[in-house]
């Protein structure tokens, strides 16, 4: 059974990553981002595995900008917490430059397909 983050968990993850309390700029966009990994159609998950669900969460948080500031950091932190709570652990020490470039590629729409984002997440996790 997949464990999902709720709105408050995403805000907390982002606040920790940003070392500040986050201001929500658009509650609807935040709720949409939180709900997206859980979406389904005709009884089938829209995002069939943990990696795809994590990619959907990252893309929504990084590109839709639900927060006044800290959207990219929150996207990374929320994915980290989501994967961790589902038993997926990071691979060795984090390459901060690579992680930052990855999140920028998502946020600036250089990576637009959730399947490609999902595949790139594997670079950082076992």
C-alpha cells in the first residue's frame, strides 16, 4: 500500500527545506499537487508506480508554484519524504549540483513528461 503526503506534510517538508515558514500563494494549486499522485481513471492509477507518483508530485509543485517562494526546494523535499516513507532510500551522498539542475529542468519545463522525470529520479535513489 502506497503512503501519500497530505497538504500539511508537504508544507512541513518545504518549510524544513527552506528553513522558514512557507506562505501558500494558491491553496487550490497546492491541493491539486498533493492529490495528483493519487489520481486514477476507470479504476487504474494514473501513475502506476512510486517513481511515477513521485514525478507527478515534483512536477506539480515545481511548475505550478503554489507557494510564494520555495517551490523548487519544496518539490525536492516532498519527493524525498514521499519516497522515504515508502521505503525508497537515497543512493549515497547527494550530488547537490545534479539535484539542483534536475529540479531546475523540471521547474523550467526542460523535462516535461512525468515518465522522464520518473526515470531521472532513479539517478538519486537505489
